[in-house]
C-alpha cells in the first residue's frame, strides 16, 4: 500500500477523492497546502511526508521531501470564463480581504459610487456586460488556465488539451472562479493518476465523487451564458444561502459590506479594474 | 512547402472553428446581408420559425404582421388564435410545396376544393388546422375568415422586404382529389383519414429544389426586390410514415432541405442561407440545445441562434444602448401541429 499525500487549495479534498477512487488500496491523505509561515502546519506536513511515496502538490517545498518521494505538481484550477464579474477585494487600510471573498465587480463599484440597490440593479444588463468586456473573457481564461497547467505544474500541452476539451464538453465546469465542479477535478485526477501509474485501466472508466464545493455557487449570468451556450441564472448560493435575483443579491452584498463596516473609500477590487470599467459605468449612470 | 489549405481562414478548420471554441461562440455564418431597421420582415415556415418571429419583434425590428386581428381580441386571445405568430395567420408551413400552394391560393392561380375538416361539431381549415383552437362554429365562418386571411397573405407577399422561410419537413400528406398539401395528416386534428382521398408523399431533394426555385420566382414576379432568408429547422421529425427509423428519416429529410437551400442560395441573388440547423445540432453542444425529449430546442439553443442572427443581420442597425437582451424566456411556447402526433402518443391514441 502506497501513501500518497495531496496538497492543494480548496480542491484538495476533491482531488484526493478522485485518487482514492482510482487507487482504493492506497492511503490517500488530503493535506491542504499550508502557508509557509505556519510553522506548526509545515512541521506536520513534513512529518506526514517522511514515509510518503508520492506527494501531489501545488507548492514545491521540495526541502520537505526525501529524494525517493515522487512529486507530482498539480495546477490550481482557476477559470474566469463563466464568471467574469467576480473579483477579490480589500476592505480596509490593512488591505484585509472582504470576509466573503468573492465580490461582484459591478456591485462593488456601485457600493463605492453610493448607488442604491435599485440603481445598481440596473447595471446588470447585456449592454453593460458587453461594454465591460465580459463576453470576451473566455479565450483569455483558457490561456490563463493553460499557463497554470504548463508553468505552475509543468504539465504538457497534451495534458492541458485533454483536460480542457473534456471539461468543456460538459458545459459549465466551475462553481466559482476557483471552485471546480467534480467533472473538472475528476479530469485533473485522471491526469495525475496516469503519472502515478499509467498501467491501471480504471483511470479511463467513469469516476464519481461527491461535490464538496457547493456551499458557494456563483451563477453564470443569463446574458453571459447565452454567449457561451450554457444555462444561466441569477441565483447565487452564498455560504449555503440561496439568493434569487440581482436585487436580493445586491441587498445582501450592500448589507454585508455595511456589517463589515467597510468604508467605501477603502473597498478596492484586487486586481485593480481597468480604467474603462469606471468609464463605462459612469457614462451609463450619467445617461 | 505549400498546400491549398495554408492561407485559409480559421472557419475552414474544425479544430479552430469548433473543437477549441466554447459552444456559444461557434458562428458558422460566412455570408450575411444586413437588414435595415425599417424594412418589413415577414416570417413563415415550421415551428422553429416562430422563435425567429419573436426575436425580430423583441429586438425592435420591423416585424411585419399583415393579419393582426385588429382590436377584436385580448392579447391572450390573439396568441391563442395565432395572430402575430407569423406575418399572416397561415400557421406552420412545413414544406415548400405548402408555401407555393399558399401563394397560388392567395393570388387565385390554382384552385383547390374547400378542404374543410370536421372536428366534433365544429370545422377545421385543413390548410391551417390549429388557427382556431376549437375550430370554426360553421363552414361559413371558416370561409369568411379564410378570405380575409388570403387577402392578408397577398399583402405579405407584395409588401415584404424580407421573407424569412424556415424549411421544416419533406414528408407531407396530400389530397388525391385536388393535390392539396396539408400541414398535418387528416384525422390527427379534425377530418378523417381515407386512403381513397389522401396519400402520403415524401419530397425528394430534386422536388424541394424545383419547388424552391418555383417559390422564389413566384415571389419575385410580384415583388422583384424581395430578399429571402432560408433556414432549416433543427427540430427532428415527430414521426415518419416511411418504413424506416425516424432518425434516418430525419437525417434524410434535413439533408434534402439543406442541399436544396444551399443550391438556390448560390443560384439566386439576395437569397441567403442561415445555418440554424448547424448551430443547434453541432456536437460541441453535447445535446444541451435539445430538451429532454431530444427534439424541441432549448432556450439556450434558441438564444445562440438568435445571437448569431442578430450579430450578422440585425446588430449594425441597432445602437448599443437600445439593444435589448435576446435571452429567450424559458416559457416561450411554440405552436406546432407536428407536436400533436407526440401528444397523441402520450395519450395512448397512437
């Protein structure tokens, strides 16, 4: 029985589940990648790695492993194509992240601009999405994901294409920009499994894992979904709570910002939005 | 080293134009002709054509309705009675032969018998069986309404700048008595099937081609500047009367329509082909563009078709500000005689 450690971000559990499905006789141990400054967790990881045969990881802390341990780098699946309106944001002078990490770029802009919920809701339209470039995110998102495969994980072009073409067939494969659906984790798991042992045929059979990333689901806005040929909606699921419609989502978001006592002046999207974003929304408000 | 494919555009290559693309971005339109916002656009054809009618109205173009029903009916009543579903109240026109017949009836070129079917105690116009959901109360009412209707049909052919025709089927039922083509088999909704009076016909690609040429020439004879946009419905046959699998009949029927449309689009000036069929049936969609019955088209699929249609034929005439969203409502209903066959199967009568 081999001992295989899996260390990634919130994809760790799903990836470990896929590998457990493929290698039922091995010990598959999920161990979320620790912050390098978290000495306690790094020490725990070091200890677990001492007798590990393989380490599937997003970080090459190779000083932690002995030479005989097989290291397989895995990319963090990040894809903006379905959710171009999501952004991370800082909420205070200390640059802490907003408590709920995902923010709507449009909602954030509207909150900073002092718009009411009703006025902000008018910004969720096809014309505005088009002007903000939301319909053109797909190709850049594919390139970004490809870089993660090739450069972050050192995988091959063929690995990436096999993954991308397969997950694309299913329509939407992301709950949020960095929470993949099971089909994406399964395809990534297949690639990793082949690197661990390319002789087993179960890799090519149907694989099923539970979806552990469903607490938060960001909708594909219908107007964007139409451009992608997938189903869309305005139903958010935030920390397990369903929110129906743009108006309710904005009410929730604005209240959440207020509850966090966020001064609009300090609320900043990260990365910074391009200048035209402000210009597009300002011109709409003025018109 | 050079080869003939070297300098071709991306759309020539499956890998670039289909494999790598997200399904909603697949755009097979190469030829287009912008529609002016003020030009009168009329629609006719199979059930799928109703999506085009609706979308043209939604984007604020000049969807021409010659038979509007006036102020006689409420909005709900208008929909129920198929006012505005097409430019005149002709119902679904599944075959090009049916379209020629409509033209000839409207302009008194060819005479047909009354072709009135009974439906319980009411009467059905066999040329457009579902126009009145419960049928007409009397034959006189039916004939009176038919006269008004045919006048409006003349208006459509004479005054339209564009006719968008969606080719649906090659299979049809015909009267042995006067050659009339029906949109649905006698007996399915009114009337009674009788082997002595009715016969099945499946138009070949040559028949469809000849009929398309005849139809275009007839239309142009009274409206020489008319532009025609042809498209093929992606909706599979609800049933085939040929002794073969319905899947094979669907493939052959659609192939005949596609070939004929392609040929006339090359032959005639201002006759354009729009690839609705290809967009909906593209393997990149993984079946997402079909409902669970694997026949009706989903709102996502219709949205894709309308997006491509708007981008190539309508968008240059619309300012960005006024461009309404073409996202199609999930509840968009389509009136389809052919669907009656499926309903009959579900009810156990077939």
